[in-house]
C-alpha cells in the first residue's frame, strides 16, 4: 500500500530560507502580523488532514468512482468523500485565504498553495471539489455584483456550497468563440439559460447542499466569436431572499464521463434547460471575468501535478530501498543479503532524482508565484502590484504546462522503478500515472499554454516581461561571480539566459514572415523557458545550501539539496540544447506534408 508524508521540511526551507516569505508579507498590511510559527502550525495541521483523512480515500475513490442516478440526476461520490469534506469544512480549511468580509481567514495565498499541494498529493480527485470552488469564489469576488457577493461568497468561503466553471461544449473545446449556449433576458433582470456543457469537473455531487455554476453563454444580441460571450451565476438550487434554498434549478447532470484517471471526481455532462441565472460582470465581457477563474485553475492544475510528483517519488524511493535485486556494478553492497537494493543502480537513481528534482523545482516556482499573487493583491505600492501581476502572467503558463509535463515524466519514471509491481493496481503507482495525464490536457492544453507564453506573454510585448525575469538571473549571476562552489550552477544558467535572448529574437523574426512558426516552436520554447526558470530557482536553492554548509550546519537536508541541484544541472537542464535545435527546425517539416495526410 502507498504512503504519504507531507514535505514540510522542504516547504519551510523554501518559505523561510529561500523566498523569505514572512519578511515579504510584513510589507503587506493584511499580512503584516504573519509570523513563521503561525505559518508552520497551519501547514502542520493541513498536512495531518491530507495524510490522515483524505489520503486513505485515494485508492477507494479510484476503484469506486462516482455513480449517477439517471432518474434523479444526483451523483454519489465514493465512500468516505462526503464525510471527509464535512471534516474539511469543520476545520475551516475552505476559508483559509478568503476575504474576511465574507467569513474568510484572510491568510496569504502562499499558505493556501502549500495546503493544496499536500491535498493533491493525498487525493487529487477529492481535492478538485474544493479546488474548483476557490476559482468560482475568485471570479465572483472580482466581478460579481454586490447582491451576488452577499448571496454566494459567504457560502463558498465556508465550504457550505461548492462551485464549478462551465465552459466546454460538445462541439468546441478551447475555441470558446464557437459556444452555442443561449441566455434569454427576463423581465426581472434574470436570464433563462439553455445549452449543453461537457467535461465539468465536480459538476454534480452529494457533498454539499448547493452548487454554484459559473456558465458561459450568449445573449440574443451577442456578436459572433469570443467577443459575444457573457458569464452567468447559475445555482443548482435557487436561493431565496432570506438565503434559504428554493426549488431545483434547470441545470442537471445528464451523464458522467468514464475517464482514464481521477475517477473519484465527477466529470459531468451538464444540461441547462431554461436554468435561471444572473449576469456576472458586463454583457459580452464574460471571458474577462472567467479568466480570473481560469488563471486560478491553471495554477491549481500545476499544483495537482506537483502533488502527484511528490507522492510518486516518496513511494518509489521507499520501494527502491526495500527491493533487492542483482548486485551493484562496483561490487557487493549488502553482503548479508542475497542481492543489493535496486537503489545501488545508476538508472534507478536517475529516475528517482528526476522526480525529486522536478518536485522540488516545481515547489519553488509555485510558492514564488503564490507570493507574487499576494503582492499583486495586497501590496500598498501600485508599482509593486503591477510588477507582480506582470510576472504572474508570464509564469502561469509555465506553472501549468512545465510542471504537468514533468509530472507525466516523473510518475512514469517512478512506476518504472517499481517494475512489474508499478503496473499493478494495489501498489498505487499506476493510479498516479493515470491521474497525472489529464493535467496536461485541461484548463487549456499544454500546447495552448505554450502558444500563450510565446505568442502573447513574450512576443506580444517584445520580450519585456521575459527581460525582467532575466534581470533576476543576471543579479544572481553577478552576485556569485567568482564563487567556484557556485560555478556548476551559475555558468549553465548564465549561458542559457544569454541564449534565450537570441533564441526568442529568431523565432519572433520568423513569425513575422509566417505565423505558423510560432505554433511550430511554442511547445519546445515553453520547455526551454521552464528549464530557465527552474534553473534559476535551483541555483538559489544551491546557494542557500552552500551557505548553510559553509556555516557549519550538518543537517543532511542541505547536502541532499546540493546533490539534487547538481543532478538537475548535469542531467536535466541540458535538454534545452536539443529543444532549441528542434524549435529552430521551423514549421516547414510540419506544414509541408500534404502527401502524408492525403
């Protein structure tokens, strides 16, 4: 059976020794009183909930899945899910980073990010129920009317109700400009909404009394395409003036998707049959409002894959230590055993170190982004808020795509460590592989994220945002110039930083002649950018580890961090060379292929 231990030591290292989170938070009035002890206490309790309450339900959820009653359209979640959610609400976890004006605790986003990593390691399918609710909360908090906020936010904050986002339709996926769901205005200012949505995670379940759906639809006078989309709040049960629940609304689950993974989450086909809803934000401006939720969701998907990478690594390492097979190539290591642990074999270590490096690099990037979000929301200086928002926009597609790609690599490697047992359900590892695969697809496929990064976030402003991140790399390189102990980290990072400028310029120039050049290069480009960002954080982590060791700290944690950094730069970072070569190969070998597809 698999196990899970929350990585609290690594979180504390990043929060307090690398990112200096409490000092940064003290500059923000809402978080000026935050201290390291409080932060640590919250994470310890969150880790206990994740490991003791929802982790034991992970395999149960995978085996049982969700069950739809086609007569009532109600969905039953796996055994234990509902009780665990009630315990989650009782513990106050849904309100952790929510606005105190609506009953929230007002803690920093960076704390919530740590919690969600642990929840996703423990049980991604279960965590999607409260995770999507947080996105609905953010969209309504940013764009809802005062009446909508008063009606919905306290219940979403407490966790008494959950939320969803209803975008995709059977005939269109990412191209939301094609959606057909209609919203007919009513005399009282409400709307009757009719249409069909698919792939709606947590669209129907038995864990709460009401579900608030945020639905994209078209008004009768809507212009064609994405400029004609509006956003509506559509509750499962209508809410009366006194806040109590009224009659069942005309939105229901028409079917459950039968999926490769995340079986414990209800992925629904939602039918809207004259469902009553209210407009969120301005008419025809629904995408702007929904993007608040989608960006939260994209970072959340990165956290899902980070969680899976961590838990897969932990279980693969535990197996490798216990499994004996063959002898070390350099001689017997366990003479009292008939064979050595498979941990003595170089390729087994390579697979384990790959997962460890991607987990710890992803954690550093994710917590850095969470701190940027806190600055964007709460810093008193408008210039700091704007700078943080720009960096979050640049890094969000990397969080979503690079971390999820890495999780697919890492969970597959960890399954390989277990050999034949990795392919067997009772060991739990094959579930992590199956669950990880969806994260590369939804909330905008990783190709879409790559196009967003290269086309919009980099070329769209002539590389200005990328240059600002590059300035942080330059500052680190200059600070460590001449430090021989840091050379193995700084030199490859500096080299890639310099190459990135030319690389970006080449693609941009070719794109002016042929827009397909962006599409041909984008996926490789994002992966290069991902390594640049991970390399920066791994260099910073190595810097701190070296300083602690030089100061006489004998905690083996720092030696392990340093050894992982060396592996990352020696074995994973060099992938950038081949990626730049394939990106430079251009679009012709892809697009001039009509004979192939004839």
